[in-house]
C-alpha cells in the first residue's frame, strides 16, 4: 500500500491537469515496498512468499489473496486503509504483522490492528519473529530500537516476486539515516538515527539482480541523502557507471562543492538529483535543521549551487515547502521568482506536513496548531493539517493551488527544460546538444 491519495478536492481536480504533480504522484504510487521485499529476502525459502500491491483498497471487494500470515507496510497517508486490510485479514484467520515508519511512530495505535508489530528497523528481529510465528507464539511487539544493524548484513531483496511490468522504476537502498536533523523529516532517520551506508559491492549486486528481470532498468535510490558520505558516494557513482543504467536519487545541495563527484555523476547514468531546498532564502529555513542550522547557512548560495550541478548535465529537482513558520503570503511569489531565476529543471512544491513521530508534529501538537491530530490521511504533502503562524489555512491553500498552477504551467515547464538543454550545449560545446 505505497500510493498516496490527495484529500483536498480542489487540489485533486487541479492536479489532474498539472504535469509535475501528476508525474510525481504516479512515481510514488508505482514504487514497490523495498522494506517488504527486503524482509522477503530474509525469509527462508521454506515459507511460500507472495508480494501483493494494494493501490486502492476501495477498489477491491475480496481480500487480495488467502494467506496464513501477512506483513503490511504503508505510508501514514494510507495507514487507515492498511489497518482496515489488517482487520479483514485477522477476521479471516490470518496472522497480521505491521511495521514501518508510521507503526514505529504510533505503536499503540497499530497494535489494535495486528497480532504483532515491528518497531524500528525490522531486520534485527525478523528471524526471531518468523521462528515465533512457526511455533504459534507471536509476541505483540518486536522492538529493534537500540539494536545496531549493519547494512553489510542486509539481505538481497526478493525483486523476483514483483510483476515488474507494473512499475516504471525499482528501488535500491544505499544508505539509511542522515547526518542532519530537519524538524519535519519523516524518513529513515526515524528508524535509524545514525547515518550508515551499504557497501558498494552489495549495492551493485542488487542492481545486477534487478537487471536479471529488467534488462535496462531505471533505478531510484531509496535514500535520504546518498552523498552525505562523499568518499562512499564517489565509489558508488563509479561503480554504477559500469552498470549501464539510468538512476535518480536524493541528496543535499553540498554536492555542488565537489567537482570530482559532479564529473563522475553524469557518466554514471545519474539522470537527476532531488534536493530539498525547502525555501528560496535564509529567513524561510532558519532553524529547520536542528543540529547546526545547516540549511540556513547554505540558502544564500542556492542559485550558484544549482547552476554548478546542472552545468555538469545533472538536472536538479528542487523541492520547496509552503507554510513554514515565519513565511507569509509573499512566499508564493518568492518561490515562483526563485524557480524562474534558478533554471531548475524540475520542481516540487508541497505544504508543510506534520508527520507523526517528527519534532514538527510534537511542536504543533503541543502548541495546539494541529487541525486534526490523528487525520493521517491528510499526511499527503498536499493537504494542510495545521494552522500557519502568519496566514490563515484558507490563504495557504489558495496560494498553494495558485502557485502550483503557475509552476506547472505548460509553457513554464517547457521553457525550464529548454533552458537546461541550451545551457548543456553551451557547456559541452556541442552545437546540436
């Protein structure tokens, strides 16, 4: 259950005509759960394992398979559907195991819908859980927090379980955690507080396993900050260059400081890097990164950094958040102006989203600013579920809708992409591009 369904009717209607919005939504919805494939890889072959994708629970009348036990993972936005599915399986007599980011953040809630839940990274407890399952003695909670797990011991995900034709890309994970601590972040740092990397040889093995079922795959690295360890990132990019694939990942703006890495990336098949800029100026990102205010210290050099990365032939997908504290109705114009001046090839604009388990959620809950504290279905990145500090909810929603209509206007998208290609021709000295 890896899809996201936007709740705001006006946005949903508007989104039907917005290329950037629709494209990204389709990508998210079409990614398989790497966590479940990884656990399937740890499961002995004596178990008969099937991977089932449930994109829309409302669209199915029957349970999607008859199983003795099911493991379910989902985003916060879809977790209520996941609970409904879990309840239906339990009613049918199956044992249900729930895990993932949302379950780790809200274990008490998840326990009401499962025979067992997994808190934190699942790998350290999965073998014990399976053993208990076979003995008919599942514990209600398998808590891996505080248990060190080395990604060198990560199993090979069972990519062979996928109906690969239904996906436009497959995922490989090269690291977990992040050296930074952004208040809103609901990624792997909430499972793995310490930054760690997977050995490059292991990553390459996973890519080659995918190529056995998909000869020329598009790979999305399921990372939060692929190049935070720069030496590891260079080794990884060099290794991927030999695999003849195209790939995409998320990282931070500091890769612009590393000309050696940038020179490697294009030849490695890297098509695009997604970077969380969050806001076009320092005032908007002040205090977001809570260890060293890192994002604020970098914001004044965003334009220069984007130019440097894109001049190496790697397009940047710049991400912005609306509704950040201290930003008001001028933010919509500031983001649009920055997008136009920066030459960003791709743009994502979302609203600030208080995911459970994040410092942002706790702060907004404590100060009474959450509209519906347990409306997880609004954790879509596009639905507003908090009171902004400098404008009304209605103004934020209206400004957001108008901004994305402008950002994704067909002529603007076409102009941004043409400018990127012209710049590339200039840099490479190739008249025809």
